[in-house]
């Protein structure tokens, strides 16, 4: 640690006792946001109160250290990275302080996530109007910094229009409140200081009335620069609105009082198809005449990528076309709204530009469609053809009536530079997001990007538009403000910042005195790194897949990232881990390569659930990266004891089958607890009982098959060792469904060696399994254990990289998938309960998209499937390791345990969990109350007694 940094941290320890301050390579994730930039900070502080913020700002002023405020870190313009101290408000200052339904307001801390506020307001029939696509992880502080808008900005406009008051800290550590009447000190002792500050601002505005009136506030989405028109005499010197959009360059916002809006009781969504985005833009003025809440557009590249990544069924409800508009209407009465939607659809058909259109009535389809649009930034970053695209000019806006003409000229500009852009965004507000295939690695490519951005700035200004429509100028566009504004206006911006921040310490390089737009770019030449797995673009390219959109930081929706949901730590998110891996590849701040303890520690709480490989819009697969890292990290070194005890479980369990009964008795006593401690295994769980070798032969002998086998039933190591009865049930159900099978025993998918990073052994095991299965047989292979099915489908071909492995992988089906795809059309299962609690295995969710147990159970007649969406927390070896037990239970507390706690004692409600880990966790959490999880095969077994059902 440098001497100035040591002095700063010592000062903070003195003035802000208890304030957590992190330094060193572990702060690597904070060098990035969702932009093209990388700026490693000296330190990251996690304030718990406004007093902590004051202490940081005073200490930084004494040390001359810059300060950057950060919320969810989802900025695409480089607004949330800085070289000094980064203040992470999302970790602790994330409380909703008050919701006042009568006044229609809420008071929130800067780190509150938008969805948390919306959830708190929903019970009162209210919401916060602006709704960026990052609503599940963006914070109110970040929205205030950027003056964020979102999908429904046609109706609700920008964040600045919903701010009553801001609680701020100035650069010299003074607390004040900014509202529609000016600035007010929190501490009366600061009254003179605040009065001088306000007087200086009033003089500045008075001296520059003409440029402010003529250059600012021209179009709805004019976010670039500072919003000084709110301080004009005719606008009442609204200090709160003027500080919105200042991107942390003038003050630090600690809390805000915001206005809420009523939620409409009725709504309708139209999807409209077009041959081209320009055709779609031509219809926008006509649509706006009907007072929609949202008019969102996107092109075909995003939809194609979504379908390729998550299955053809992941996008439904779109008409034919190569570009689409979503149009949302709302009102007080559903019939009236539906009539307006039908009238609009007829009017647009009469105009002749649409290729099709429909009103989307299914709630599931509406959710699916909005997810495509909301994941646009990530989906456009890594397209189905393998191409990469980047932000930088992703946020320009024009008046909606000028959008079509602007897009025509913009696409000509792209073509003239031989660039391709993926277009999507808020067409109803004239704001178009575009990610462009810039080459930001080579000097030549960066020169092209620089020329393009300057020409793009001139183009949008020529169309009366703005560089930024909601993301802010940041490091990406601040240099271009000279193109948009006069010298006098830019000088006024500089004077405004100086009045608040005379030393220039708050988020320097942004808006005023900007850094060059091609300074501090994150992309670099990727090194070639030898690895065990096969990665598209190599391991360095795989780590670079993360572009920082931060969907892994969401608290709800999807399954990723369970460890971040449990701990709230950035370094425990998929993004945090990917960014540290990127730092490891660069070798600048993380210099130990594969031996890095910082990377090892960040990966430690990764449950290897694989959910990120599906839920992450760019398809980051942290489970595979972790396995690779562990293999390289421990190569030639002694491993953690649990890697031997649990990683080699397929072999030890096979041996245990020879003496299962005496061994189970031994393991239940003191010897078992001693062995567990020696093996790094928690003693707070009961070790599952081993089955004897005769058990599997017995249950399979009891199954019958009429005619030749149509499928291979792969008996995995977990099923053979711990629940052979599942193999028997699976065999009977498959036969009953018209898919008689032949069992294959004695083979292993290698999963436990993969999850513990013992890839050399995994390769040997997989090679043997593939050789046995790739014998000219092309029958489907059905695997009852979802994690083993996922390993055979994905890990085996990615590790072996052979045609034989790919042939075997293509034949793999989960039990659910087999019944979905292979069962006879006239198959009727036994009587099923009306209600089921379901825990879907994460690997099945991630790897076999479109083949969900929930959908199958519903199709088979179960009335209510209560799915505990999320990881069970056990995750194979993870939850059995002593150091991970508490995190395992914390993850279970997120979704699974609350469902189990609601069940009556005695096991009256049917619980289905195909994964052995999931079933084991359920037994651990609720087994003492008589709750037991059934495998789907056991539920559907024609030889079983009818299952109980809930009332």
C-alpha cells in the first residue's frame, strides 16, 4: 500500500470508525462498470450512513484523492469508475426510509434498487415512473446521477421529473438538502457555507440566461451536459432537478425524496413487425397520437441471439419481421384499453408498413417479450454469430418525429466506416441504443472509433438531437460536448462544477475537463492461455464475455447468482468474479495468474450452479471458469481435503456398496464425524446412506420391457450409490410412456471431478464413458440425475472436444426431457396430485432450456406447481464442505426453505426434486417434519401407491 493511501485509510479509520474500506487486487471488479472503460481505484469504501460519506469526502479532500459514487455499477458511459476512492452505496445504504401513500412520495437511500422501491410501493397501488431495463439491479442514486428514463418514458419521462428533494454531501463534507426552492443546510452551523454556495449559483445563472434558455431543454431526452434550465427564474431555481444528471461530478447524493405515480389497473401490449427499423420509426408519430405508455424497438439480431441461447420457445408472441415495436397502452378499464389497441392496430395496418401485428394477451408471453427487450444490451454484446459489439454511441436521442430520418443517416454513417450496429431502444422517445462492432484493441481500430464518434456527434446535432438520452455523457461522450454546445455553454458547465467542487475531486474526467474518449479503454490484446476446457476465443475471451450489465446482481427473476443474493457482495456476483478473472488475464493488478489468492477467494462461494450460463445475457459460464481455475491453481499442489473426500465420491461410493450396511452404521456415529472433519466435510449434515450393490440389480430386475429398448437409461453414480429405487421407477415410467429402455451401469459423467477442478481425472473418466456409449447406438440416453445429464451434455464435449463426445452429448435427455420429447402421444400417467411443490435443479434449468419439470407437470394435469425458483443451496459438494455450510443454508433461505416452512408436518404435500443434492437439502431442512422429496419418476411410477396431495 502506498504511503498516501495508507495515510488516507488511517484517517478514515480515525474519523469513520467501523467504515469498511477495501484496497488491493480484490477491488478489481470496481475498475469496471458496463462501459468500455477500466480505471482501477485506490480503494473502495462501503458507507453505512451520510456521516460516513462526509468523513470520506473530508479525508479525500485532505489527501487530494478523487471520489466516485457508485450504485449498481451498470453505467454504460464510464460514469461509475474512478482512480481514487469509489463509494459503493448498494452494499449498506439501501434502505427505504419511508413510503407515504397519501402524499404519493417515498424517501430512499441512494443504494436502494429500483425494484425494491417498486415492490414497496406496489401494495399502495403506486410505482416509480422511470423504469430502466436494469430495474432489477440499478439503484436510485445511479438513476439520479444519469437522469435515467426507461421503457415507459413516453409516459413518465426522466428521473428528474420525479424528484422532490435530494440529500447531498458537498465536496468539502457539508450535508445539505436540495429541493425546488434551492439549498438548505442540514446542520445550522453550515448555514453560511450553504448560503454562499447558493448565492454563487444564482449569480452564475443570472450571468448566462441566454445560452441556458436557447441551448438546454430543447427535446424530451436532452440529458447531455448539466440541466441548468431548472435554475432559470421562470423555473423557480429547482436545485434538486438541476443536480439530477450531474453524474456525481458536483455533489454526492446520499438519499432522495421521490414522487410516485399510480399504477394503471388495465393495460395491453401490441407487438408490431417490420421489415426494417426505419419503417418502424416512421410509424412512431402515429403511435404517439394514441398516448401509449411505451414504444420500444429492436432489430432481429437480439431476437436471434435470445433464441439461440435460451431455446426457440424463449421468444414467443412476435409477428413476422426483421424489426419490431412493442407498444403498451393503459387505462382504467380493460375493455376500453383493448378497443384502443385494436383501433391502433387497424390504423397501422392501413398505413402499410407493418408485416404483422397482434395484441399479446398471455401474461407469460408478455413477460417473455419484455425480458428480450430488457436484456437487449447483453444480448447485443455477444451475438449468435459470435461477434462482439460495444457501447460508446449507445444513447443518442432526437425528437421522435425526426427518428426515421436520423436512423437512415446514421446507418449510412456506420456503413461508411464499415461498422455494424445492433439497434434497439426507446423509439417512442426518439432515443436509440446501439452497440457497434468497434475494434477497440488495435490502434487502427481505435482511430476508426474516434473518427466515427465525432462524426456521429455532428450527425445527431444536425438532426437537433443530443449525445446522451439517459445514460449520461461519462467518459464516452464528454469530449464530444464541444460538438453539441457553444463554448459559452461549456464554460458555464465548468463554472457550475467549480462552484460545487473547486478542487475537481468529484468524478473527474466526466462532463467538465473531460478525459479523451479513447483513454482508459478496457480492451487489450488477449493472450493465449493453455487450458483444459475448450473456450470460444480461449479462456481470456471467455472471461471477457462479461460486459458488466450486472443482471447477476438481481435479487429476483431467474436463478443466478445465488451467492450474491445470499451475501450482497460484488465479488460474490458472476460479474465480480468475471472482472477479477479479466484482471488476472491482464496481469497488472492481479499479478499471480492462476496462483492468485484474490481470484481463488472470489470463486470460493460460487456454487457452480451454471445458472449464469443461461440467465446472463452474454452467457458467462462461471461454473466452467471456476473448474478451470481450480485445476490450474492446484496443479502440482496439495488440494483442500474436501476435494479428495467429495471429488472422488463416485469411486468411494462404488466401493462403499460392497459393505453398505456396516459402513452406514459406522458413519452415523463418532467415527463418521471424525472422518467428516478429516475430509473437510461439515458435521452439521447427515451423510446420506449408501445403497448396497445388490439394490440396483434388484430394482432393475423388477422392471419389465415389452419389445426392443428404444432408449438407454444411464444409471449415474448418485442414483446407483444413494437412491437406486429412482432407476427402477424411471425404467417403469419410460416403459409405461412407450419408451422402453435398457439400463447402463458402471459409467460416470465425471461431474464431481469437474466441480472440484480435478480435470485430468475428469478427462480420463469421461473418455471411458464416451467410448462405452459411442458404440454405434443412436438411441436417446436418459439420465435421471439432472446434474449428470448436464455434465454429459455440456462438460463432456467442452472438455474432451471430440466428435465422439459431441455425438454422445446430442443423445442426452433429462428424465423430464425424455417424457416431453419421446413419450407416446396417448400416454396417460397415473393419477397425480392437484398441487406440487417443485425444486428444479439449477443444471437442468441452465442446460436443458425449454424442457422444464414445471411445464411437464402442468401438461400432465397438476393444477398448481409452486416452483421454488432458485438454487437449493447444497449444490453437490458445495453445501457439504464445512466452510460453505452457512452460505448453503443462506441460499436455501432465499426460495426453497420458505416453501418448505409453509408445508404441514407429516408430508401431506408432494414435493418433487429430481436432483439428488436438492432432495438431500430438502431432507436436511424438513425431513424431521416428515417432508420427503420425490423424484419425478417416483411420482409417475405406475407401480407406486398414489401420492398424497395437499388440500
